[in-house]
């Protein structure tokens, strides 16, 4: 019997029988690509290891990779089997050495991993790139273990090809409420006074504890088992790429990297081996034609956790200026009460 979804469940789970037209938008690459423009803003169906040698060298500004971790995991039509550490290291070296030449000399790469794969991925990345940081993302979910600590974090390695690279600090500062407003000569010191409250934009650290895993009532949610949040990918992309840059994801999954790139005005290329996931990626890309919203990124600002009231008053103050107040109030109502 087909599963009946709860009324507010927005999970994208369109089956291939109903979404062939999305798969038809994807491409395959089985010969050398001489002009990168011919594969821009496309989802490539196929095995990344087969496709890598055909992609033009030095053409990518930013790689965001979320490879299978060294865990046994079913990805719809295929299963990634946990292997010995030395074999996972070999697997990691195979794909990292293949994507390295694709990156421009001033390009950056981010790689997601759990704590165990991180031990290997960090080491292999160091063989090829200048490793600049290890971001720790505190995930809220995680299965409890009987004789171990619950897995509640993931690592995201940040590395570059050279010392010249893009880092847009201003684009990823975190907006925080000012608790003790300090003034010098009557003027705010390092904070801003607005109709909607007082705030300060602060430098983001490498510990990210303000990003929720997509869940069933969020419009970005799909039935993919390891989907990353759009907000997480947006932070990476805003810091390490510019508008119009080319972002590449060799393990695209449900399409998060491509969708965020489209919403933020970057070009994208993604490879995914599973047709069902390619379908959901294309469906999300179509939704992004009309919905550019990234949850947690409001009017071009990342707000600190538990600041919904401030986000709303800032948005209302902004909308009052631009005559969009009514429309915004409808949107907030939807976000608050339709999106739980
Ligand atoms: C960890 S998931 C990525 C999830 C993705 N970040 C998202 O937000 O949906 C890894 C994905 O890589 C795909 N994959 C694994 N091996 C692959 C290969 N050799 N070529 C292309 N895709 C592959 C899997 O099917 C899976 O969807």
C-alpha cells in the first residue's frame, strides 16, 4: 500500500515513474569536454570516477564534496560497504587526486566527513592541498550508542590549492543581538542601532551549531538518506566563491550544492550516480526558479540561533521601507505555522 504523507509533510519523493521529464534534463559525459560552458548548470548522471578524466582542467572555482563516509549505507540503487581504513584511504586518494587538476589555481575545496572518515580524508587532502581549517558542525540528530558516545558532529575540511584564494568574510558574518550596548562619545562601539533592535556582525568561527538537518516540513527536504542543509552549503559558498563562479559537486546526492548555487547566483555542475537522486536534484532546481529562500539566511544575513523575533522585526522594518509589509507578514505566517 502506498504511504500516506502527513498534510504538512513537504518531503520531495517523486518516483521515477512520475518524474522522467526531470531525468531527461540531466546529461551524460562520455568524451572529453573542451568547453566548460557546455556542461554548466547541469546534473551529470554517471559514475564520477568515469567522468573526472573528461572534465576540463583548471576550470572550477569551488568544489564541495560530500562523499560516502566509511559506513555501510544504502544509496537507493547502490550500497557503499564499509571497508578497511587502508581501502577507504585508497578510495579517497583516487577521487581527490582526480578532482585536484579540475580546480583553478586560486580555487578552494570543502569535504564533509564523519569523525572516522575525517581521520583519513584530512590526511589525504594534505597530500594535495593546503588545508586551512576543519569546521565542526554540531548535528542535532544522531543515533545513541550503547557503549560509545553518540555521534553528534561532522567535520568539513577547508583547503585551497594555493595561498591566493577567495574568502568573503563580510558575507558570512553572524548577526548577534547586543546585550550590553557600549558607547564611545555617545556613539555605538562596533554595533548598529536600528528600529528593529541593536546588533553586531561577528566573525564566524569553525564551530557551527546553528544549522538544522532538513526535516519533513521543510521545503528543501527530500527522501535522500544523507541530505545536507542548504544553510550549511550556503555559508561555504558565500565565503569561498563569488557571484558567477563555477561550483562543482562530485557526489551530488539530492542536489543541495547545485540548488544553493542557483539561489546564490553561481554556476553549478554536479555528478550523481543514482537516477532517482538526479530526479530530485532537478525537481529542486526547478523549484529554485521561483523560491530563492535559504532557511536561516534572511535578507543576506546569517542570524544567530534563537533570534527569530529579531529576524522578523528586521524583516518587517526592511519591508516597511519597501512597501512589501503585507506580503512579508503572509510569508512569516507560512514559515512559522505552515513550516513546523
Ligand atoms: C553523502 S551523499 C551526498 C548527499 C548530498 N550532499 C545531498 O545534500 O543530498 C553521497 C552521494 O554520492 C553518490 N555517489 C556515490 N558514489 C558515487 C560515484 N562514484 N559517482 C557519483 N555519485 C556517487 C551517492 O549515490 C550519494 O547520493
